[in-house]
């Protein structure tokens, strides 16, 4: 027979100080006052936005004005740099160089990254070490040999020389990122495609390539932005004005005697807007690609 005492539910045990101490410590550290978070972020935001406001001020206010507010707003500086200073041609050349560098870097890095991730060969570690060491070599040290090579190939004053140079300097980091990203794709997915009758190329195109979209976007955008902003190669390998890019065009707005601040600010905005638009659309893929390709999962 079951007694009344046996059916009674035992009272819950009191919480021990050891059980509650970690929770109290986490609340003390995690629940910081909001002003401790927003105040440093606000100060950083102010110091970040002031240069942008300053360049907008010089670009939009009339020439000779000293007002701290761009009013009345004028677009004369933009018209001047776009038509009189040939920034329309510079812009087209920069877009061509950037897109060509993006495509070439992505394709070559994809092939090389797959080989590094999926195949084992004797000099693999030495090759990876060479790729890493190449990142410590500044491009300025190779200007003379590159100039001699392009001169022998009759490529001086050609956009192709800039595209090749930019692609070569982007490949080491791009190959490392792509190879680490491919390592995060399970090899069993490719094996399953092989069992279904696919060859290696078809399995890569159907199974692996769709999973590499964040990594490809990260590598391609990095190559595009670097070639868009790079000044040295375009200055050394291009002579004619109709072949120059935007960084070199910005340099022509400054002379030893004077600087047209309004035109220079307008040219800087023209140079920055495409990059800002690109990053605004691909920021999610960019962060995912770099974080997934940084380490082996």
C-alpha cells in the first residue's frame, strides 16, 4: 500500500551559490550600459564621416566659397572633371581594367585553388610557402623587370600590361583563399557525384562551384577594388592620356603651383562611388567568403 508520505513530491533543492555565481558574472560583464557601447562608436563615426563631408563640401559648393554648408549646390566641378579633364575616358579605362582583372584572377585562382585543395604533389608545401612569401614583395621592386618584359612584348601603353600585372599580384592571396574555401566543401559530395556517373569536371561544376559563390565574390571584389585603386602600374606602363585610369587622372589635377580642390574633390567622389556601390551590394557575400576562406573548417 502506497502511503501518503511516499506520494508527496519532495521540495526542490535550494540553488547553491556555486550554481548561480557564473550566471551573475556573465550578467555583470555582458549587460554593459548602452552609453559605453554607443559613445566610442559615435566618436569613431564622427571621425570617419568628417573627411567624407569635407570632400562633399568642396565638390558641391561654388568655387571660391568658404561656407561650411554646400549651398547653393553646384555640379560645375563634376562637369569640369568629366568633360574638360577627360574623367569619362579614365572611368571607362578603370572599369575595363577592373573587370578584366576580376575575371582573370577569379578563373586562374579557381583552377589553382582546386588543385591545392584536392591534389597532393611533392612541392605542394614549398609552393604554398612561395605564395605566402610573395605577399611580402612590394610591387615597386618589380617595376623595372616588368617594364622590360612588357617592352619586349610590345605591350607598353596598353591596358593589357596593367591587367596582367594586376592579375599576377592578386593571384597568390586569391589562390590561398579559394583553396581554403574548397577544403570546407566535403569531399564526399564530389565522390557521390562520381558514383552517379559524373566526371571530375562535371562534378565540380554541378556540386562544388555553387557552394563557392561567397568565396568567388570575395576574391573577385578584392581584385576589382585593388585594380581600381592601384596607381603605380598605370602610371608606369601607360603613357597616352586616353589610356590612363582614374588614380592617374586624380594625380593630374594636382600641380606644383596650385591644386583645384573642387575638381579634385569631384574626381575623388567619382572614383569612390562605384566601389561603395559594389560593396553595398556584396557585403554579405564578402564577409562570408573571407571568414570561410580564412581557416580550414
